[in-house]
């Protein structure tokens, strides 16, 4: 199938030994190995310890429901979240990567720490998903020494304070400038474009108006034809719009991701894989370039 409204298909992304293509939307299932994430914190802990069999069951369920990628995170990035130590993050994510690396999926590691990224790559992850856009000292060096995919996310500020009073003159222009600079930094270190994914960072240093403007103009974020990833799942912007708590935002999340698809998004980072998969199948079936094709072949 073609993408919505004739949207051009991004170049495949090289993710270590795997290649991620975009003829259809790709779903990234969220697996947070944290006690304090805003939606699923503590889900995989039993008596204070990580229950790997619960993690594997969830991973298998997500793959069966349509996840192409699993994103493993060991540090919460919710508004107000405090950082964890390098050693603690490693203790959370490395056993999980090792437990899941035999599954038929692409494994992503959600981290901003070069030490964690390096060990994650050794443990078998295929993508490094960095909310700080590989801006921390040492992150680009670790990335350049590997062949994994890199997801560059935009965030204004840091999780502890990012929602205090976010402000932009023009959010689209500022994000475009950010992405161009981070892509340039990658290229300067010999990292090829076909390893890069862009994430505008919904909810990361952005208020409701910012998020809605960004969603409405998402196609502007396609810098250099690179794929776009969105993280809208259960976000506070959906709570503000619907008045529903985190646990009751499945429908709103699916709708938001369907809208993002019509605006050019390629990868959808979500908690609710089955609902997202269903929504994307419906909206893709109604893509302007697909309607009526079967009747004119």
C-alpha cells in the first residue's frame, strides 16, 4: 500500500543487522522497566525485582498484536521525573535485552547515557532511542562506533522541569533547526543518514497548544526525507482534551496516532499495540491513493 495522500516513503533505516522499511506504518511497543513511569511504572516488578517472565509475556503479546519494534527503557522521562544512576539503569535494561533478543522483533533501547547505550548495543539492541537527541557527551561517539539505528528526539529542557513554562516563537521552525543541527552532528562523525529517525517529542517541553500545532504540521518535520516517529500514547495532552485519566486514554491515543499517520508519521511508539494497529489499518485502507484502486485494476 502507498502511504496516505501519496506521501513519499522514507528510505529504509539500517538497525544493526536489521533493516526497517516503511511501506506500511510501524508500531513500537513500550516496555518500561521503571517503578515510576507515568502510565506503566512498576508493571514488571515483583517484590522489588524485575520479573523477566512477565516482561517476556508482554513482549510476545505486543509482537502478536502487531508491534514491529519493542522499546526498552530503564529511566522514567515523565514530567518531574528524577534521573537514575548509570548502574541502576544498566541493571534494569540489560537483563531484559538479553531475555528478549531471540524474539522476532527489532529491539530499541531508550537511554541518554553513553555507558548504558554501549552495553545495550553489546546486549543486542538494534536502535538507540535518545530523548536528548544524542547531545550528551559521549553519545555520538558510542553511536558512531556501532551500526544501530538512532532515534533523535527533541526536548526543551529536562524532564524535571520541562513542563514548567515551555515557550517557542515558532515551534515548527525551532524543531526544524534542532533536527538540522543534530543530523549535521551525526554526519560530521561519519554516521550515515540511513541510520536516523526523527521524533518531535510530543509532551517534552511542550504545552497543549504546542502539541496540537506540532501534530497539525507534522509533515514539516520530514527533514531530508528521514522517517518520523511519534510518541502520543496516553499523553497528558490527550487527558487535557478528553478529561480522562491515563488508564482510560486508549481510544484517544489510537485516534491521535491515526491523525499522525495522515500527517506523515511512520513509527508509532505506543502502550496499546492492538488498538493502534487496528486504527492504522483502517486509516491506511482509506488512504487517498488506495481508495478505488481495486476496482480499476
